């Protein structure tokens, strides 16, 4: 029991205080069919740290909310690229 408490205390102390939830929009011009946003959303939500992902065929964009200590823009764009949909960031992460 003491080891468990010590481990939990250590984890709490080593977790960055400055962790933040961020939202980013990615432009994904290759989404042209109705099934494309489903594939993109599935790929993005598999990235560790992603808490929400939505993709729009009309705008050809995806909006992703993620924990910036677990994921970053490179991981998100890599996920879409690996799914067959190269993407780029629109604006800056909020």
C-alpha cells in the first residue's frame, strides 16, 4: 500500500503543471467522398491524447482537441497522412 501511495505521489509531482488542452484545425483537401471524413476522424481519434475529433467534407477540414503533453501537430498530420489524407495546419492551435 505504501508503494502505491508513493508511486501516485511521484506521478502527481512529475506530471507537467503546464499541460493544456488545445484545439487545432487541419486542412485536408484530399477529402472528396462521403466516407473520407469518417476515415480521417477514426485516424485522428486513435492518436494518444486526442479527446475529440470532427471532420467536415464540406469544408475539407478537421478540428481536433488534444492534450498537448501527449500529442502534437506532427502526430496529427502524420495520422491523416498515414490514412491517405495529407493535411496541414490552419492558423495556430488554441
